[in-house]
C-alpha cells in the first residue's frame, strides 16, 4: 500500500514538469503560416498578443503571419501568394482562420457544386460501355461564400500539396461599434442576405470533407461566447467590441489549438 501511494505521489509531482516540457508536441519548432483577418492581424489592437504569439512561446513555432483586418475568404489566394513570394516552400503548415467578415458583409452562402448530365465509360462485371451519369463541378465564384472557399482551397492545395493545411471555424461574435461607418450587430441577428453566422461556420466544416483538410472547430471548442455579459472579460471592450478577443481570449484560443494540433501530423 505504501509503495502504491509513493508511486501516485511521484506521478502527481511529475505533472507540472510534463506540462512545461512540450518538446514531444508534433508541432514543436515548426514553421507555420497564419492566414486570416483582424483576429490574426498583428496590427489589430484588440490584444497585445495573438493566439499565434502564444503558440510561438509555448511550442517554439516560427509564425509567418498574413492575416489582415477586414479581409474575407476571397483574400486567401493573395495571402498564399505572399507566403510563397517571401518563404517559398519553407513552411511546414498553414492555418486558415477567416469567415466572420464574409458573414458581416452578407456574402451569399451559395452552392459547392454545379451538376450536368454527361456520358462516361463504365463497366462492372461487363464490357465497358458509355453510361449517363451526373457530373459535378466545384463552383469557382467570388460572389458566394462557398465559391470563395473553393477558389481559396484549390489555390492553396495546389501551391502547397505536401503541407498540412488546417481550417479554423469563425468564433462567436457580439457587437462591434467602431464608428458610425462601422457598426456591426451581434450574431443573433441575420445579415443582409438573411443568414445567421451558423451557416458560415457550417460551411467551413463541410469544406474540410470536400477538400480533404482537417477542421478545428474553434467556434465550439474554445468556449468564447461574447453574447453573455459574463464572458465579456475575454474581449477587447465590453461596451463596443465583443468581436476581437483580448489577451485572455487569445490564450483560450491558443490553448485549444495546442491541444487540437496534437492529433494532426506535420508531413515531412
């Protein structure tokens, strides 16, 4: 019995040391590009340090940051080209965290595919012959949300076919009252095309299956819910900015990402 208690005590004492030693983490010391909007943009003053800055501290990740305030999914190809121009193939992974501005701007959701009847050669346990089948094509349209995602992921996967690409869902958002020309309601109101933010979050999840990229659902997993006054402490300003997380909010996002990234490999 005494021996068992001793072993348990040693295990408990070892936990803090293990928590400090993250050299075993698969993303330790990697080079990671971050695409996105103001929540990623280092120039946005909603917080002193962003989620990627905490990951840099904890995991020794070298961050290549291309997120810019106000940008939407149609900006991702530009950010990818900038990454390639500045770092070429010298990057291990790319995280894409964007979509809240598409919702706020009222970009229509749209469709993933168009279909048309075509003939194709087929044959199972019989000679091959022409048959009629529906053939789907990805919608490549800058005027819809899903079309923009298709364009972006087609671009990024062609440019970086050997790299790990990860999508992050947009987090919950409440009021953002910057000035008279930038007045953004909470997510419990529809946007001008009649959609709630849920549809934009769900589309990112669907994109993971369509384009064979993992999705980390920050919307659900990081726990940030600015519609509650009790959680305003995680955002820049309780009165006029519950869109941009503050340092505490970015810590929660970074902690969530650190745990979720453990299950994803870095491809060599």
